[in-house]
C-alpha cells in the first residue's frame, strides 16, 4: 500500500478503483430495488419495487459517457442543440377527406375561422381552392397557446427530474401515474403561420403569414427534365400488358393503342409473338419523380411479320398533331375499328339465341366484354343524334358521322359530363362508360355501325382511309421522318425502361 501511494500512477490507480467500486455499488443497489420482495417482511417498512423502465432510464441518463442533457431549469447548463429552435411552434400534416373544403379542414384541427378564411382569400388570387382533391396533404405550421389553462392550473408534466449521483436526470412519466402528462397535441392553436401543399408534382404553393398578420401565397414551379426513350418488347398476350412489363408508362401505352386503333383490330389482328417499338418523351422532376407525358414521335407494330409504322406530324400549329404512315397517309380512318381498348368480342354480328328473350333473333351489332365503367370512345367525329334510354338497349347513344355513316352504343352505365344530344364529339373522345343497362346478362358494350340507317357488320365494313399529305406538307413530313429515323437508329432499344416510377401505372382518361 505504501509503495502504491509513493508513485503518481499508484495513487491514481487507487482513486480510480475506489470510484469504480462506488459506482458499481450504486448500480447494484438500484438493481436490487427493481426486484419485487420475495416474501413479506413483518415489522419492517414496506418497500415499493422500482419500475424497470425507470431504472433503465436512470442508468442511461447517468452514464458519464452519454451525450450531455439539455437544460431543465434556469440554473442548469446543457447542450443547446437539443433545444427546440422555435419553442411553441409546431408543424402538422393533414389529409383532405372527400367533401372537405380547405377552410373547413384547417378549422377542424383548431385554427381560427379568421385565419382559415384569410388563407383561402390569399390562395384564391393564383389558385382555386376548389381544385383541391381528396387525399391531398397539407403541411400546417402554427404556434401553440400557453399551457396554463383558464383555471390557472398548469398541466401535469410529461417528465420528472430525479437526482442520481448528484446529477439531475429527466425521466419520462407514464400518463396513468400520479405525475400525469398532457400531450402537446392537446394544446390549443394560437395562430396559423403557414400552409404548404403541392397541387401537382411540378407545383408547390405556400401561404405565409407576414408579421403584420396578412397572408400571402407564393407559387413555385419545378423545372422538368425531358427523358427520351426508345422502348419495345415482344407481345405475349396483349399490347397493354407487354407495355407494362417493359416499364413503359401506362398513359404512353394507351396513347399508342389510340394511334393504331384505326388500322388494327386488337381482338383479331394481334397474335403472340408479335412485337412493338415506341419512341417517346416523358418529363421528370429534378429529383427523378415522373411528372407528365410527352409526345410519341414514332411507333411500330409488327403483326405477323408485317410492320405498321406511324410518325407524329403537326400540319397546323393551332390544331392537335396527327399520325401518318411512312408515305404520309393519315392513320385516322372514317371510323375506329374498336371503340374500347383491349376488349374481347363476346358476341358477333348475325343470328343468335337471345339469352333473356329465349328465342333466336338477329344480333345487329358486336358485343365487347368489358368491365362496368370502361371508357367508351367515339368511333369517329360527329354530333350526338340520340342520348337517353332506349328499351332493351338501356342507356343508348347514336352518333352521326356524316356521309351516311352513324354508330350506336348500348347498355351504357352513364354518360360523360357535358355530353348531350346535338353535342359535337371528336374521334376518340370518351363520351360514355360501359355497363349492363337494359336487356343484358353481364357487363358489355353493344356496338353498331349504321350505313344509310341500316345496321352492318362492324367487322366487315371497309373503312375509308384518312387524308394523304401532299405538296409542301408532304415534303416537310418526309424531311422530319428522315430525321426521326436517324435519331431512333442511334439509340439502344430498351426492353425495360429504367427510370419509370410506380406513379406512372395509372392511365389517365383523355
């Protein structure tokens, strides 16, 4: 012992050993306290077992190597990094439910009607609040009211301070314990500071409260980046499914189906082993999120070894672009071959046994088996001659296309908004949705082509070809076609589009 005290290292070893023993003893004492008594001690004071959670918290907080604690009272020093830089200010995300208004949703979380209405007024200058849709999220930032209630009694604390080895330790308190706690969310909102939301993937809007109390709306537009893809695949079952498996956005695939719907019967012409290729643009945010569809400049279908190629060309800057074959002939015929995408023919044109009436009669149209609510497109441009209820047809529409042609659509579930008799429709426009109204045993679309008011077989009608470019338009188209071919030849064919996001899996109705 004397030799140990004679040297500096020896004295330090003795002090270190003593401190270690002291700490170990304290820990052991507290550990014993966490164990419930095995038998009652008659004549001795009752001991209450220390909660294991409390013991664990005390040990962690008392660890000399742990991060310093934040200050708990004015006389204490702590790590200011743990402190809330804006005490009393909180941010909360809310989601709009069906039927919610902006003002009502904000008021529901405790914002005053005056602040909620001020936000709506500020927002209305650049954005219509009624355009907000169910499911949209809004971030609200606000200040909390003082925690002292009207009774003058402060709420119970969420934590308590216990001294361990002469060090203050903050320990959480359970809500059902004697030292209760009031959640911060139960505090009333004093005033709203800002509202932030994104009405679209490329737009952000923030409504901010100025020191004067006036709310101002700021709109930020994200710069989009265009990605160009040359993608393709072999068709095993359907064009739509093959496009999805190749990672091509659903709205691009649907647009490609529209392009070829005037020349291809997707029910009869498409066979396993056929192939497709498409060259298109898609826009992404700087963070790589898919934002919106671009243009399809080129598409090719290979059916039974024969290629059908279409190029995008805009003849009039004030009119939508059209698609033409390699020689400059429009892909659009007088009528589309099928008015619904990817439909299966469930009943053809001709005599058949009617499943409801119970006898054989002439079926003067073609039935496409499609789920209820499938968009139905106008087979050609024209005006709605009839729209309403028609006996066994159920909800029924007749479109007059001129040149003695008309098309009819039966068993519809509903009509598209804005559609009415004598309204004009363009070719490919969605004007109704399939169903099973009238005499129908299941959901399907009944489709007729009428020539000189007589029903004819839609599958055998020879459709007139679209217009042929000539003169200056044809020369410009051929020049543009050669440039497109050169670009396509320089790009690799993607059989799996790499930067397509899951958000592209929902096709939009045009």
